[in-house]
C-alpha cells in the first residue's frame, strides 16, 4: 500500500511479524535521504511534547512514511522542531536524545530503538523484528480526512457507530451534517437523503464498493432506495456529498455513501495472529410479541432481560504473513417499539390541527419490528509485497414490519399491524491490488449483488363506512410485491504519483461498468381481500452505466493545491416488461462531467477551498418504462444534471492550547443546481388512466451552510454539526419558480429541516477507562411549505429537541460494557423525513463486548 505523508496523522496497528525482513534492514543511524525522499525544505511547526504526537504531526506536514513499533515511542518526549527544514532534518530533531534511530528506503522511514550490545546483554543480540506499527489511514486518520479535503465529505468511525447504535442501522448517520436516512423507522433499511436529494438512484450506498440498492414503491408518498446491513458488520462509513470521482460515483449526482465491512485487522489485536470479538446486547421499550392484523395497540412493554429483544454477533479472524481472514455472524431481534409520552401530537395547517400520527403517546408503534440474520466472510491473500487479492461475501436476511404511507395517513380506523415483509441479499466481491511503486497503484474490482425482496403493501382495514350503509367489517387486502434484482459491476483504476520541477502531481484514472437487471411480478392492488383489484405492472428490464474517469492533483507550491477531473457517463435502459405500453423498448445517452477545485493553505492546518463539480443521474426504469405506481411512464425523459459549487474553510490542529489537545473545524457553503430535475407531475390523462407521470423541471436548487467541529482536550471532548439551508427553489420553467414542491412530486417527502443542529459533549475518566456523555439534537421545521393538495401525502413533523446519553466502561483491556439511553426525556416526536411513524420513546440499551 502506497502511503503519502498526510495519511500518517493517525495509526492502525498492522502485525507484520516477519523475521526475514530484518536481513534487508541492517542498523544505520541518520542516513542521508535516499532518492525519492523530499529534500526541499518545508515549513514545519511541531511543539515540544510527547514524541507520539510529534510524529503524527510530522506525518501530516511532510511526505515521510513512518513505520515503527508503538512501544519504542511510548512515554518519550521531544524538544520539537520548528522552521524551514527538510523532512529528514525535522525527523532527526524530533528523535534527538530519544535513543531511536531510523533508516530510509525511498519515502519510507523505519524507526528502531537502539539495541543493547550482545556483550552487555551477556549473549547474542536478538535479530528478530517484532510486530511493527504502520502509521496508516486507519479510522482516526479517515475521521480527520474531511478536515483536509476540498469538498464536503464525512467519515463515521466504528467507535461512533458503537456509541450511538440507535434503533436501526440508519441511525448511524444522525451525527452527519446534510445527511438523513429517510423512513428510518419504516422498512428497516438505509435510505439516504443528502442535501435534499433522495431516491431514484440519486445517492449511491456502496457496501465494499458494490451497489445493493433497490427502489421500492411507497404509495403516494414516493419511493425508497433501500440498502440492508447489520451495524455489527460495519467497520466505517465514508460520505461524499455531490458528484463524486471513482467507480462508485458513476451515474449519481447526490453523493456516495461508502460502507466498509469489518476486516481481520478490526478484530485481531496488535501484535497477535489470531483474535475474536463477541457482542451481546439487550434493550427495553419493545413488545415481546405482536399479532398480525391486530387493531388494538399494546401498552405493556417487555422486560429488559426477557431474552427476546436483543442482538448478538461473533467475529473470528487471523492475520498471517501472506493472508488474513475474518468470518462473522450477527443476529438481532426487536419487536414493535413504543412511542414517547411527552410532546405535541398535532401540527397546524391552514388554521387547523392535524394529527402527526394515529399512534398516541406511549402506545406501541405498529409495523416497526425487525428480525435479521447476517453472515460475512472476507479474506486477503498477499501474493508478495506488491500484490494482494481480497475476496468477500456478505449475506443478510430479515423479516421486518412496514406500512404503506397510504395506510398511515388515511384514517384511524384503517390502521393496523400488517403482515411482515422480507428481504434476502447476497453480495460477492473480489479486489485485486498491485502497488510496486509510486507510478503504479493498480486496482481491479469485480462484484455481484442479489436482492430478493417481498414488500407487503397493505390495504385498508376492517372498519370503513359504506356509502348509505351501516359501517361494516370487511377483510383487508394484502398485496405482496415480489422483486429480484441482480447487479453486476467491475472497475479498473490506477494512481500515479510523481515529482516535477513545478511540484508534486498525482493522477487517478480508470473505467467502470454497472448492470442492473430487474425482475418483478405483476400483481393486483387490492383495498379489500374480497375484491379483484387493479392490475399493476412493475419495472422489468436492465439499466447499464459505463464510465471513464480521471482526476488529477497538482501541489503547485507548499500553500497551493489544484485539482481537476473529467468523467464520461454513458447509460442504456432496456424494457423487458411485456405489459409496457410506452412503445419504447430502449433508451440511452451520455454526458461529459468536469470538476475543478483549488485549496490555499496560508498557515499549517488552515485551508481555504473552492470547488465546482458536475454530475449526471440517468432516468430509471421506473421513471421511463414499466411502472407500478399509478404512473404513465415517460421514455422521453432527459437525464438529471447537477452543477454544484462550494466554498469552505478547513482547520485541523494538534496542540492548540495544550501539548495533547486537538481541534477540527469544517465550514462550507454549498449551492447545488439540478438542471432537468425529474419530478412526478399530474398526467391529466383522463378517467381510467393513471393520474401521474414523470417530467423534467427546468431546474431545482438547494443552497446552505454546513459546519462540523470537534475539540478533544483528553479528559473532555465535544463534537458538533450544523446544517442550515439558506435557499431553495423548484422551477417548472425558467420564469416559473416557486418555494414549494410540485403537488404530486416525490420531492414533497424529501425536503429536510431548514435547520438541524447536534452537539455531543463527553468526558474520559479513570485513565480513559470510562467515557460518558450526552448528545443533543435539534431539528427545525420542514424546509418548504406543503401545498393543500399534497398535505395528506406528505409526512410532517414539528420542531423537536432530543437528548441521548452514552457511557462506555473498559472493565478489562478485553472486556467493554456500553450503556446508551436513546430519547432520554421520552419525547413524542416524528423524526425528520420519517413519514407518520413516531420515533422510539426512552430506550435503554446495554452491550457487552469481549475481545480475545
């Protein structure tokens, strides 16, 4: 793996344990830099203090790649290094008087503790090189990367996932500015909204580089893009907002969410060859069971340790010289949860109070249960020092509750516990990497995902008034909707890095291909079980996206960095549905999308940047051809094009007020413009014809401010985020713009809060064995007003403030106890973009994690 200097500010321990390496590394002290080491002077500012912190700072400020055992720096201090210095001179000053020597090979520097002589030891010197620490792009480094990037990115660490586990996997996004997982408590999946853009493949959620997303119809309220993953199998999450480079960014304009599953090095402890992890958890605020088609909501909760509601996972791994392997399994069950007991239950619209939900405070929230089983196997073969091949497999299956939005908002008498939906996913990955030098960092990936899904669309319930008749009981209609999608993908890319007389240059370039094959069954949508129902014809066909991309970075000076990129995306749709009446069976198109950015760093750790990027989102099968959403398909749709620009400030500093503190800040203003925005509109097709169709609006626009900040003083730490939308508009034509979504547009349920704020405050005590704190979340009102005709189809919420608490205690070095309280004040509220389901009330979770 080729590492650059800025990738060295945090570390992950990698057990190399190879005695044969010592023979090629004879002892030497302070050699002159070998060819390839940056010999030009750079501005270095590293204060006196712990050597460990100083080396981390050196990694960020220079191009040196440091390899060493953590124990040789433990407890040592340095006098620091300041001024215009070459990297090796700066390193020598930091190591002065520490008893640590170094050797250089290219840009890689290996640190070693000076060994005692054989005579002094009374025997032969030990020539075995112990496992070393590679200062690498681990979780800590990846968490720092957004504060050094020209553009809006975020990273969610495994520690943050454990700290705020929440009720669903989608709760992990709750600390991320500009990002919300919609319908979080209805369907049990991840469904990401980034800066108001959501659905129809606008945002890609990639698990280990694959696409699993399926578009699921949600009735009048729109569609979900669903992805399924168990939180215990997540190693970290990276988020890029807006058009993105690389293979994952092909054909999306809202952003990319990259979920990395756990690997062997997440499980095996430093310096060991084998390791394991066991997690066991329990929670309250749920039912122990529920009854299908029940129309009476429960109020009695299950006992905390009833061994019905809970989760468990086990992971076993090994790290060897030439391969590593991890296998893991997870199981979790949660019954229907209960809503909070305190808070407003209505919202005001046109001087009338409307119910937020037909669930009352403290009642069971129907259709929120989830039962899942997951399995993961991932192994990497290290063919030699330059080549590796990773093979992976992830299986997920679940039965879960959900309710069509039309059932939730119709009337109280139709609300019930519906039959469960189910899904099974299988994902296969293969990743080859060849990295012999700075000019060659070749990656070849191939993958496949299979999603087999049954979504239960529920009709109206037992008790409905009949025209002119006494209200009568009728059996409800249940419409199971079956769909299976196979998605195949592959990409080849390379990164070349080289020095020129005018500065360092790196270039990424590659090609990718994705084929989505959709198969569904026609069905009849029934209100009652004793009626025939309306025939629905879902999408059947293929959607392919091919892409060629390149991205270059030029460090023109030590304070100026320029980036530019080009991407060409080509798409092709093929309709295989025998019931399609569009007369069009194929559609294709393509577009060249540029991007450019500039970063100025006048002071170490302080950056100013500007970014402009374009991206394209091809229309989907659902929008253009076969459709089951009471919609007339439109094969003449144009692709949706984003033209986004952003300016911002990054600040990253260690040793700001003390020798060991750290401060991080990212402030960004974004202005995202979407040309030919695809919207659902009235069809005006007349009686007996579907009431909707899709059409291109001239444009849509969202602009706003995002802030991320973190400060760690050691004993105390704080993290915060803010999202504030300054403006937005939807333009049917260039002269007909408004601050409301279309009456029938899916975007009505994609509009985020005008303002969202979060603050986490915590402390570390007893030599960091105890970490505890609280998180406060405030959500403002919905960004855009709702038109009268769209009110009953639009999920609403009122502004809310929610407090969560957490505590983690390390009982031993290998045993950790986590305690979390979600919604500590037991507030009754609807989560933003969550439809009509109230969020869980006060919920206590306990998790015990053992490593061995």
